């Protein structure tokens, strides 16, 4: 393996790691911001009703759990695309 090939491999690996880190940080930030917003506005949201429950209570009891599961599936899908792109690029080389 030449020095140029090793340098290219390091650049590809670094780009993959940065994309993975960016997706992870984005996912965590979205979840934390959503949880904080629901907690902050829970009393105001309780004025609205959903399925015979106050909306703030429902979001804290069920909505955030459902949201976290949806975000987890989204994260896995995006990470699979990133990994597939890298493996496809390695096959091309």
C-alpha cells in the first residue's frame, strides 16, 4: 500500500466518522430540545386535550416515547445509508 493510498483511506475514514458524529449529535440535540420544550410548555399544553387527556400530560407520558422511537429508527436509517455509501466507495476503489 502506497502512502497516497493510505492517505486516501484515512480521508475516507475521517469523512465517515465526521458524518456519523454529525448525525449522532443532531439526533441527540433534537431529542433533548423536544423534551425540554414539552417540559417547559407542559402547563400551557394541558389546556388542550387529546384522547380525553391533557395534551401536556399525554406528550410527557406517551408522546415523547413514541417520538424517541421514531427518531431512533430515523437515525438507524441514516446511519445505514452512510455505511452503505462507504462500503460502496470501498468496492469501487
